[in-house]
């Protein structure tokens, strides 16, 4: 039975009229490599709104029941790839989403823990990106915007339903700081490690 890997990105948001994360997710889902021969690759680009994440994520997970999910988001100030290690149970009222709306509550889950750890071999993901020629490091703070909110919701669903078994979030820099070809190579290398982890977890 083939593995299913969902790859997500985001659309534009205030301050970022072009968001390479969505383009990268779609590009990677179209890649055809021997290592991906037994894998269903599904791309999804979220509008950068809290409402879209709450509405579209449950449907996406229910439809595809992925073994793993790889999420990309834009970190405008970053200078290299950041592999996130956890999501925090928090949001910020300082930054409106693409619909100019702010979260109505500042705690994503009223009765949830303060932190949910990522279930992925994060150190291997860093090593894979570096081996592909791209600077990368671990990050312990996914921010308080939509990236963190999406990561939290996925990890929350993983706790409840046991799927996806492997979850990773990668923050990428603006396009002018890292060429797209390097992003693709790093993305493919990260995909390989995620799929290996998913196979081990079967």
C-alpha cells in the first residue's frame, strides 16, 4: 500500500505579496523520483487566514489520511531554512491575516498543553538539507502567526487520531535570499527523510 505525503504551503499575506512556500509545495508534489515511486504526493496551499486553516485542514486530513505531512511557511526575516521542533499554544493579536482579521483568542486550545513537540527526525532533516547544499538549523519557536497555528492543529489531530504519524514544518526565507532551485533540492532531501521515518513507523 503506497504511503501518502501531504505537502502544504501558504498564499500571500500582509507584508508578503509573494509567498514561495505555496509554489514550493506544488512543485515538490509534482516531482517524480525513484524514491517517491510508492508515494502519493498531495499538495495543498492554504490561504493565509485563520478561518481557512480551521476549515480546510480537517477536510484535507479526512480525505487523504496522510502517513506524513510536510508543511512550509515563509519566515521573511530568516536567512536560511528553519526546521521547527514544536508548536506553541498561542497566537498573537498583533498581526492580522490575509483577510485583515486577528485571532479571537490568544490560546489555540483552551485546555491544551503549552507546547506540542513535532514528531519527525528533525536533526536528520537539518542534515539532509545541508547535504543538499542549503544552510539549515533547528528552531524552537514557530512564531505566533498562521505557521504556528497550522502546526499546532496538525499535531493536535495527530494526538487524537494517530495520523499523520510524521509531521514536519520548515520555515523558508524570502526568494531573494535563497534561490528556488536550492529550495527544491533541500525540499526533496527533506521529503526523503520524512518518508523513511514514515516507513519505519508502519
